[in-house]
């Protein structure tokens, strides 16, 4: 293949994405391990999980979303002064 500038461009293979069904996953697991696929994945120990996060720090980025960083601000309500302070600031026409 040649581009407009006379440069040769290498052949690019198309990317294929194939998802396996749960039945196929179970069959593959049975062939490799010789037992059925566990119903629930095993939980890692905290020490191992922390060390994995240190080795691959970007792994947790898939959990990031904009909603985690939204700050909810309270409605600003001006408090009215009470007591003698409020009475001192009032303009009275009685004088």
C-alpha cells in the first residue's frame, strides 16, 4: 500500500472482539483445572490487594466517574439577627 507522499504503510490487522458464553467459560475452566468454575470469585487478602494496587496504580481508574467528585452545596440561607442586635439595626419612625 502506498500513501499520497509515496510512503509505504504497513498492513494493519483488524481488531476482533469475541465474548465467550458462560457455558464456554465453564468448559475451558474444566479443561484447565479439572473442576467446575467457582460460583463466587475468591476475595484477596488486604495485604495482597494493596500490593497489587501499588504495582498497578491505574487499575482503579475504571471506577472513576464524575459523580464521585460532585460536591453538594447547601443552600445559603441568611440568618436574621435576633434579640437586641436586630432591634438596634431596625429603623424606627417613632422618634
